């Protein structure tokens, strides 16, 4: 965007565009040049000084106008800050959520049961993705599930790709893509599995922290 400022006619005449230095003396009565006596010694020098003063008075507001225009143009060209490859707007809250998800990934890879439980809300509820109610569990059930499953793991590799974050008041739906593999000990022999699937975490803000209420 190019910014331009049109100069007033008197400014063009003083500068010599379409007029002459005599234009200034001719307009003495209009107050453009004051205190110059025609025919006195040093008249030309006095006129030149007066012209320079007038130029300074004209240029100063124009300079401020240009600066204001540039600042406004810069503000209008600013773009929202999104996480690369997503439509997730980067804010203080979304950054806290992203950090929480990454901390979950690290503690899962470390098989840190107690560290994972600290990240879960006391309101935690899991329906296991089935219509049955006998396999649903809450916070204490999560403790048992983590201990049982993580102690059987021999190795694990896990990536979480962020897809979307939707804030709903104190809660957030976090859609991700899981990519990983793990090796689990079993009586019939070690079993190797891969995970490539979409998943949703639900978090709730407690104080200044986000905690899981489902999806772990």
C-alpha cells in the first residue's frame, strides 16, 4: 500500500512548483511572510529565512499525518497468530492447553502413573466408547486402568498432532491425531501394536491449570 500526501497550493508555490519566490512577497499582506520591509538591506535573506520557517510549519503536521497513516496501515495488515498448519489461534489459554497435552504425552511415554493422575480432574469420567455402563469409570477407575496397562508396556512411542481446540467456557474440546506404537507383554507372547487414529480430549480449567475430564 502506497501512501501519498497532496501538498497545498501555497506549499507548491513556495517550493517553486508552478510559481516563484516572488509569490511569497506578493502574499505578504495575507500573513504568509511577516516582518520583511521591501527594499531594505538583506531583504532577500530575510525572505529566505521566513520561507524556511513557513516550510517547517507546513511540513511538521504533514509528517505527523504520514506517521499516523503508516501506523494505522501496519495495524490493519497485522494477521492473527495461528499454530503452524492449523486454524488454532495462539492465545495464552490455547498455549496452556497445548503444553498440557504435550506434558501428558511425555508422562505417558515415561509410564508415569502418578504424574498422569495429577493431570486428571477429580471429575474425570470415561465411558470407554461403548453404550454399556458397566465399563464406565471415574477418577479411581482411571488410576486402576493406568496402573494395569502401563505396567504391561515394554516399550512405547507416541506422537500427538493438534487438530483443533474449541473453548466452551471453562471446558475445552481438543481434537488430535494420534500416531504411535507400543509393545505389550502378554501370556501368549509380546504383542506389538500401532495407533493411527483421531481422538478427542476434554479438559477443564481448575485455577490456572487445565486438567483432563475425559480422553486419557
